[in-house]
C-alpha cells in the first residue's frame, strides 16, 4: 500500500497539520515510458505556503484532495524509461508519499550517492543550492570589500549565499534568530550575525553597516526589509528571493513606499525563481555546487524528521523557526 499526505484545506496564512491528511491507497501503476520509485528523502520548503494558497502564482495551487507537492529523492523500483534502471537515484517532483509513478520530465537530475547522501540533494545540491548560486551569479555583481546583508542567514538558502559572498571577498552581515547567530558566524562564515528580534535592530544595523549595505539578499520582506532599505548604499542591489515574513497576501499588505530610494540611490531590485533560465544555466550552477561540495568548501546542516506522517508538523515548525538546519522527512 502507498501512504500519501493530501491537502484537505486551504490555510488563510501559515499551513499547519490541520490542513493535511494521511491517506493510504494502492501502489501506483508503472506509466508508459516512466518509473515507479520509492521515496527516500522528502523536502519541506518555505515555498509550500504559496503552493497550497488559493492564489496561483508561478505554479498552480495544489488541488484539494491531491498529494502535497514536494521535491524528493527517489530510488527506482521499476522502469519503462530509457536510461533509468532499478536502483538509480534521482531528484525530482515526488510529492509527499511512499511510492511515486513519475515521468522522466518530472525528474530534475540524477543523484550521485558517492558525492553526498540523498538528503544533501534536497538542500545544498538541490533547490536551495540552485537558488543561491543562480541568484548570486545573476544579480549580486559582487565586489571585494562590499557589504552584503542576508535575511534568514542560517536558512537553507541564506547559509549558502553567505558562503558564496565570503568567497567573493565580501563583508557579510546575517540576520537570524538569537539561537542561530553563533551558527551563522562560526559555521557559515558571516562576519556579523544579528538577532532579527533585537529591540534595537535599527541601531545594530547602523553599527554593523556604517558605510551602508551594498547588496541586500532578502528572504523575508515585511518590516525587516522596511528597516534595511533606508540603509542601502548608493548603487545598491536588492535580490528578492522570498517573502517569508508576510503571513498572507489577501488582503494585500501595505507598507512604506520605496520609489524615492530607488531613484535617489540608483538602486536595482531584482526578483527571480530558481528555475528561471534554461537547462544550461541549471547545469552550470549544479557543476559549481558539486565542485564546492566535493572539495569540502560549502558547509550545510540538516535536520531529519522520521515518518511521512510527520511532514505537516515539520512544515509548521519550519515557519516557526524551530528547525536547526535544512529540514527533511525520511518516509
């Protein structure tokens, strides 16, 4: 039998266990030119909040009553697809379930267990790493000595971005929770790590960035971003990777206007998605990540949650900042 986590309700803001249900059904049938695989590692991603929302954006909402969308690592059990054999590992769109019938088009790339364990392909060698490398390469225009500030600096993407910035000779400042400041500094190499809940965060930012902020990699938006924009240096670059602090986009939240900052300081503000571009761009980013991981030059941390039924609670814990490292589920 095949266990599946299905979406049964649409959250008004942050999804929780009450919006999902564990169901059991028959093992899927082998599709023409496709695969049957067992899932060995499943992702828990901040983007899932958008995927379960009623408002379509870059992907259609997950349908009520259907398996929750997720990336995962699968091991091939049966194959009717050329170039795929029993035992092969892949990274792709598996959903939260024990078994998946999948077409080769839904597979992103092969998983090489000799380089890193399957779980690492959900993070540093998966969507997190791809996002960090492609966004940094496309929009940072980094120069040695410049200051880069990153929100959720100890998160799956922020931890990698900080290390890429340090490799480029930048001075790095990270915002994270108080419990993760030491990790951001000691493990991910941030020159300064600040508690984003500091009652005098404005003063801490001024002291840490006396010459202003040249690059702002933002994963949260909202009130934190409102504090940072006035502290951007002329010619500053804003890389908008996420909006995790916004609980809901209905009604649309209001905030300070930034048009004047954009004009007077000649700023650039860029948004992007990890899968923007073509296969060549993805392959180039993955090659960079493979090289850094193989050389032991990119630190990453993980938190494993055991049991498919624990996936919804793991998602809720992610939004509450309770995780330590990239959270993933071992079915």
